[in-house]
C-alpha cells in the first residue's frame, strides 16, 4: 500500500507584530529626541544651590512603656497621663510626622493601653506602632 506524501507548504513567520513593535520604538525615540532638542535650545541659566540637608534630622519614634501596674514611662521617666499628653503634644508640634511605639507588659490591663492610644489620637499622632514579641 503506497503512502501518500501530502506535503504542506512551508508556513511563513508572521512579521506583523515585530514590525509594529519596531515602528512604536522608532516613534518613541523620534519624539524623545525632539523634546531633548527643545530643552537644549532654551536660553536660560538656571540658578544653582548647594545640596542642603534638613536643618534637623527627623526624630526616632517615642517609645512609651506601659508596666503591668499601669505605670507609663517614656525614656525611663515615669509620667502621668497628663504629663505624657503634654510631652506627646510638644513632640508633634515640633515634628508633625512624629511616631510612637507602644510597648505594654503582657500582664497589663488593656485599659492602660487603650488610654495611651486615646491620648495619641487626641494629640494628633498618626503613626502608632504596638510592639509585640514573636512566639517561638
């Protein structure tokens, strides 16, 4: 039984997508070169200034510690709720982006943490972190 040898004509590669990409790249580079030329033609002398850094570096977050008894301390200094509020308010006025990290003892009542969170909200501090320890 003879085998039929039906041969398909060679399929050609479709070049249309590649031509489209090359055309788009060509247009892009032509337009960018035009804008660069226009930029160089301006007869302006732009003033220069020395690189400047902020006058004062951004402060690190204030760390508020809450003991199991409810005692509040910032930088190892015990504070009342009113004194903490004044300190946070002055820190926020000096640096509007001032952040706070709250570290509460795991035996502390949630009421103490809620009180500190409330003071932070009332003063206008927006960056508040509550620190926890990862379980092993």
